[in-house]
């Protein structure tokens, strides 16, 4: 490069325009758009478009609402000529669209050009000739006089030929003339030529009769204010301004094509010629999409429909094979994306504030004005999603990460948890030295907090019941739904089954609420001693709220032994989501516990110690044995009943019972997996019929005390009450169900139902001496009804039932 570039390059010569008006003008309406993608743009392609590609492109331009389309330079090639004929003959051109064709000032070429559009409804004949001194003197060796004569002569030819064509084909014409290149032509001479052309045309009028003077900045050689001066000067001096459409044709050599078009519009331009996404010779023509969207974001209807911008991008790039850079205005892949933490934070806050502002505005009937930091346009208006809005690299902050989690998992993390998870993401991002995708972040979140299927931690909750301690009966679900956190002062009991490193453990604890009851159970059975430092929850604002609304809970746990110390303590966050708020809180606690025990520490193994000297706290361990050996998750009252059986047996044998001993004792006591025939009531078959509503009717063949098989039936509100009604036809007294519980065992095609029934039997009579008793029955079956029926029959066989006389 030169140290003194003035030795080589001349600055532009400013126009003396002391009273220029354009700097204080504002935009009020959209200019007329002319797309020259199929002509100026196409001429500049390495591989010009095929007829098919040009047709596809033409259709897209029509779809976007472009009303003037320069389709070809028909005299230059047979392909271009054929393309124009094809558009006309295949009726591709809507009635309100003007096609435009370019021709130089040469009679034979003009004839061919006008032939090409014969039969179309509307056509613009665009003629140009060289008016600038360089072209006059060097390229064509014409004087000013000769240049004028050339323009006048050929304008007259165009007038004559178009009039003939109108007579023959009723084609309506507009005449467009370009002094080439306007910006490098002496301003007064450009006006002189245009005046002469207007006079030669002789019929410039108003509306569709206007003549178009297109003023190209064929090569951009000066700043945009100079172009605006040139346009304003032209508009001031040309006569009969109202009969003229002043058209701008900026190129982008200095990177100011958009600015030239915009300032030129303020200076009086009525129309802009350009290309979608700025294709064209060298740096290209001005980009119509950017111009239109610039107007749109000023609140002015752009008269172009770009609401499916990605589709427009796809069609255009497929046709002209020119990529759109990632940072390109409006259309680039990264323009709706923020990487920087402060930007992400501002966008996230902006959306929150806007939502509130819009709610207020809606109530007051005010317009919902868009005002989001760093986003001049709502991507949704262009058919774009917010998906790519925030992307995370090592420069990003917690705001963006939280935003992504909210968008993708509907989780609104408490601030301290955001900080904790941010560190996790930073570590991954630093380690892998790359952008973190939404998937990376959500899976890091799931992995860290053992959240969702496939991300189980060492502990997982299988089932639980929360009950209040003053009542032995489990609380109805509706009531436990009301519970949240620990604000209730009623003592609660947690009874549940958790899987611990794959081994099921029945655990029990009590506390001021479900969470502290669970923590107590973990302390008692697994020596995990944690306390809650922070708890929060929210409902998930999903599109389908209401019935299926879910609760999200967040818990920060600290080690309970460190609770009293004031130094900085290690803490673990956890998250849980469930339709049931108590369950979501419990999941959150387990999620945090799973993080805490991720250090691989040993957890106390299940040790069975039931014997003569053992204490009754072994009930949960006995239940744990049954769930691990048989898969049966006994209801708590059943656990207590069986534990008594175990203790009695231990007392009889004055010895400790092994795991296998407990399992066998369970099988023997409850005839579980026992094929020996029943001595009292057995069933050969049954069938269940659905009556009206919830009414059922059960009938089957049964044998009572080894007698002949009989068919009995009964009706009730469900299969089990129907069964009891059927049994009551034979059995004296009353059988009733005090407790019922079921769950599934196994997975996939192996899945079975397990049913538990606590059956009460009452009978009065002389021979029976007010016999009353109860028994538990348990059974499994692939069919849930059958498993319930079998469980009832197992209980019946354990009772001293008597038959009716
Ligand atoms: Zn051009």
C-alpha cells in the first residue's frame, strides 16, 4: 500500500447543494421494489441459473410479494429469451406483477427484447446507454451530442415498437431509462439526457404512465451522502417530477449499498433495484431483504412478506449457489444468537420484563411493543424459533444456561443453583474447548442431578407413603398434595421403598414434613445424615397446563454434622419434578443425596438380625428382604403383620433367622408361589363383565371345602366387591376389604401385577360365637384383576370361614 494514496486515488467531487433536505427527512413508506436477481444477479454468477432455477426463484419472489421483477436480458442469449417466453406462455406471471427486461440502445436488440415480452400483461422495457465521460470517451468514443442522439433515437424506436405490440397483444408497457453510470456522469448532463428521453417518449403521465429514470450507482465510488445529494439534485432539477419514478440502483463496492439506498430514498428515490441477499457483480447489488426488514423494524410495512425467511434463504441459495455469511443482517445463522454472558443475561431479563409489560399492555389494549436488549427484531416474525437465541461457549454466563434450561426442561433454577450448575458447564466447556449445544447442557444437567430416565443415581425412589403420625391410616392423596416443604407442624411419617445400588430397601422415618421424614429414614437406615439449607418450588409453566400441571422442587442439602459450624460448607443441589408436589420434593432430596454420595462411599449393607434378642426396629429390614428376594413391596401394615410372624418364629426356635429362612416363612405363611390345593375355597375359573358405569359382575366356578364345583356370581363396584358378593352366596357372615395395594413387578414383557389385600371376616351365630378375624392375602398375575382375585382367595383360605347352612 502507498504511504500517500492521494498520489494514486482521487476523492469524489461533492455536489454544491447548500439547501439539501434529505438529512432531516424520515421514512414513511416502503419504496417500490424491483428484484433484478434474475438479470443483474444472474449475470454475475459463476454458473448462471438454469431455466428451472430461474423459474423456482421467480416463484419465490412472487410469493414474497415482489411486484416488479427484472427477469432477463433477452437479446443477450437464447436461454434468457426462452425463459421470458416460458413465463408468459406457462402463465407464471400474476396479473399484478410487472416483468422487466433489459436492452441496450440498439434497434435489432430492442426488437428482440420487445418480441420476448409480447403477450404478457405488464412489461417494463429497460434501456440503458453509457453517459459517463469515461464510457463516452474511452469505451464508445461518443460525444455528448452523439450520446444524446443515441438515447433519443432508441427511445423513439421503443415507443413505436411497444405501441405496435400493445395493439397486437394488449401488453401494457412502462419505459425505464438508465443513464449509465449515473453516479459518474456530470449531474447536469444526466439531467439533460433524461429530459431528452422524456421528450422523445412523449407520453409520460401519472400513475402507471410514469416514466422510470433509474439512476445506477453501478460502481460505488463515494460515500452514501454523496449519492443522496446526487438524487436530491436530480429530483430538484428534472421537470415534471410527478410524471417520473426515480429509481435507485446501488451496488455495494464500499460496503455502503444499504446506506446509499436508504439515504437515496430520503433524497427522493421512489423505487429500488436490488437482489435478495445482495447478489450481483463484485460486491453485489443492494440487498432488498435487509432494506425491507430495516423498514419493518421502524414500524413501516415493508410490502414484502419475509415471514418464512429460512425458506426464502433456502430457495435463493439453492438457486444461485451463494452462501449467506453467518453474521449477515437478519439472514445469517448467528444473528439471533448470543454467546456472551452479559448479553444472555440481558436477553433473559428482557424477555421476563417484556412478558409482564405485555400482560399489562394487553389489559389496557395498548400495542405490545417489542423491546428486547440485543434483538432489534423478533425472530418469530421471520418464522425463526428462539432455539438458537442463546448459545453457550466458554464466554457465556449462567443467565444463558438458565435460559436454555428453562426453554428445554421448563426448569427455573434458584439463583444459587444456577451458580452451582454454571460451574459444571464451565468445566465441561473448558475441558472440551468448544461450544456447548443445548443437548450438551441438558444432558450435563441430567447427569449432574440424576434427573430423568436414564440418569438414575445410586438411590432411587420406588414407592412411598406419607402419613400423619397421629393416625395409622395413610393420608388420602389429595391431602398429601397440599403439603409442600416443611411448613406444617404435624409430625409426618415416610414409609417407602428405595433402591440402593440396585438393592431394594424399605425405609421409614418421621419428621415435621415429608422431606425431613425422608431425611430421618435415610439417617436411620443408611447412615446418610443431611439437612436442608434451601428449598424452593414452582409449578411448571408448560403449554398444556391445568390437569397435567407438574411441580418442580429444588433442594440444597448440607451435611447435618456440619450444620452447626459457620464456615463455608460444601452443599449439594437436587431437583425433582412430579405431578405430585410431595413426590417432587422427595425426588429433589434424593437427587441431592445422589450428588453427595457420588464420591463412591460405602453405604451400610442390608443386615438381617431378627432373633430372640433382636429389637423390633428390624421390621424394615424384613420388608427389605421380601422386596429383594420376591419383588414384593409390602404395604406397611402388612410389613408389621409379617414381622410379628417372624418374631414369633424366632422366639419358637430361639435362634436368628437367615434371609432364606425369612423368605420361606413368607411363602409358607401366605401360600405365596405355593401350588398345593386350597382346603377351603378354590377357584377353577372366573369371568368379569362390565355392567353400567363402574358396576361389574363376576361369575366363576368354585369349590368349597372339597365339595362339588359350583358356579356362583355377584355384582359390585369393582372386581373385588363382585367377588365378595359371589362368595357371600355361599359363605355365612361378612367379608370386607380393609386395605388394598397393588404395584407392578418386573419390566417389559415380564411385567406382572402384585396385589395385597387385608380381608376382615365377621360372622355372628350360635355355633360360631361371634367369630371375627382378619388376614392378609398376596398374589401376582400377568392380569391385574386376576392377581387381586387370587389375593382375596388366599386371604379367605387363611380365615376360618363357615358356609351358609
Ligand atoms: Zn447493476
